[in-house]
């Protein structure tokens, strides 16, 4: 089933369980639900896929605890919901990323390190917003988790938009933001993009307010990949981006997900920003997650 189009969902009366007794149990105030009892190694029934899609749109973040997936099984699970998406053309060493991208604090020798491969994960962002068709959903499988800390935070951009002052909504109405992978690397003090990488990921423009295709709800679309506001003085545009980012990532809009080993987490990039936290002894404890991504569609303007 392709998530890119419209879904016929009655959200006020959507079932909280499916015929297999699968239940979506809310785990956060602003986002998050847990779905127990599924073995993600096996193909899912069509009604189960439909239930998961509805739950994803409603809760934005889904947790599937107690899984045991190989990389190939994670790829097959992901493909049941749409088209698998790769990463940017090449990694920092010039090699293509595999279908399952490893997110970790391990050095090339497999040892924990305090030197991250990418600083960008610690800044608020929505995955692949520097693409013309950004990621729809991201799936992470927790292989190794530190005993404490290492959470992922999710900011509900729909809720944040709803609570903006009318004057702010009016000010940003119709604005478009240029997202650029190379500028993102500068914003996050990362290793600069190579000329080949810049060529593969040219700047793209998206509305600062996007509409979810399945609910028509508006949300803020920003993050560390945002370079500047199209048609506006660079510094004035950056000031709006900074100010708005601070407003929409206030604690009341944020769900902090504490990871459990062997847990799969799936989230909707059309409704959220997220960031990793580094609040654990990274020189001592490994944190290893296997990542797959679903290709999305061009963000819709109001």
C-alpha cells in the first residue's frame, strides 16, 4: 500500500484495534503509540497494514517492541508500506549507502566513540527535507542501546502550528523555504559536502507550512536542512527560521522516546521534526540502530 496518496480514514471513529487483536496503546501526550503482538519478520495481512497506516497518521510515532530482524527482513517490512528510499548518493568516504543505513556511535573499528559521524542528527530536522520528494516515514530498529540516555525526541509540528499566534500564521502564510543538504552540513558544523555530493543534492524549495495529504492538517516544515526563505533577505529569513524553530520545539510539543533493545520505531516525517540526544557515555556504551526510509511525495501547500 502506497502512503503517498489519500487514505479514506474516519479519524474520529477509527478503530483502536484490528481483527488480530492488535491494539495501539498511546505512550506519549503529543505523539506515540505502542503496538504489541506483531512479528515483523512475517508478511503482514492487508488489514494489519491498513491499521498500522491509520495509527501512524493518528499517533505519528509507532513502537513495535520485542522484534528480531535481519537487515533483509527490515527491508521487506518497510516495503510493505511503500517505496524504499536510499540515502544521499555517497557517504563521507565516497561509498554508496546500503538500503539499511547504520546509525551508531561506533568508530571504523566498531568501538564506541564520542566523535559522531554526523552532527546533524542532534539538531531538529525532518528526514530528507533537502530532497524534492522528502521522506514519508523513517523506521529504526534498535540493535544496541545504552543503559541510560540516548533517547530520540519528536516535536509535533501539527500541534505547534495550531498554537501559533494568528499574527505569526499570517506572517508565514505563503512563504517558501530553501532546503539544501550542503548548507545543512554547514549549519551543523559537519564535514563539508563534496562537489559531487552537492551536484547530487541541489537546493530545493518547500512551503514553510505544509498540509498532510491524509488529514489536511497544517504543520510547520523546517529543520537544520533549511537554508533560507526564498525571496527574502538572507539574514531576515534566517531570523524567522530561528524564531519559529524555537517556538515549535518548546517542551509542550515534544515527545521523548526512550529506546528499548530490539524495538522497531516508525514515524511520520510529514507531521514531525526529530533529533537524537547524546546524553550518555558515548565513549563507553554503543548505540546502534538500523535505519530504513519510505519515499514520500512533494510537500503540499495549504
